[in-house]
């Protein structure tokens, strides 16, 4: 199993990011799993070996950069350690792009964040609309 998180799995394309975060976009679906809002495109053709992700923690809720960075590190680590269980030839249904937006108002412990990330990946890997 490869537990790495290379740059090729980070979402950096401005057009894709804008299309994910548009308010009235009809080709983007979202799920709310506290403390996350997960955004992903509907009916995207699977062309990437692993999904590209972006993690966002709003400055409005967490004024200090230290707190935002702590949450981003926890989310990234939970994703990195659990990604191999949901990617590969057995799981072709994960969308190409994922956006994780932290909507909680308190800093959750790592165990809770990891549990929610696993639930999100499990749900997306078995969901029918991600094909």
C-alpha cells in the first residue's frame, strides 16, 4: 500500500476549483457530514488513478492561521492514511476531484476527523452518482 500524498493528488487547477466552489453549479454535488462539507463533480469520467483533493478551512470561523493549519494537517493526514483502502482497481467510483470544507466551529480531535473521512470515502466509493 502506498500511503504517500504526492503533488499530483493535490488540486491546484484554478478552473476546476472555481467550478467546484460555484454557488449555483448544477454539475457539482455536495454532502454534509459534520464537520465537513464535501464537494465533487457529478458524472465525471474516471481518468485519474487517485482523486485530486483540496482542503479548505474558513478564516471566518478560525481567525488564527495556526488553528487553520492544524485542522488542514489533521484532515490531510486522515485522508493520506485511509486513501489506499478506497482507491485502486477495486474502487473505480471515487470522483476525480474532491473538495473538503471544514464547517465545524471547534477544533475536533484527530480521531473524530479520521472517522468522518473514512465515512465520506466509504460513502463516495459505493455511491452510484459518482460514476
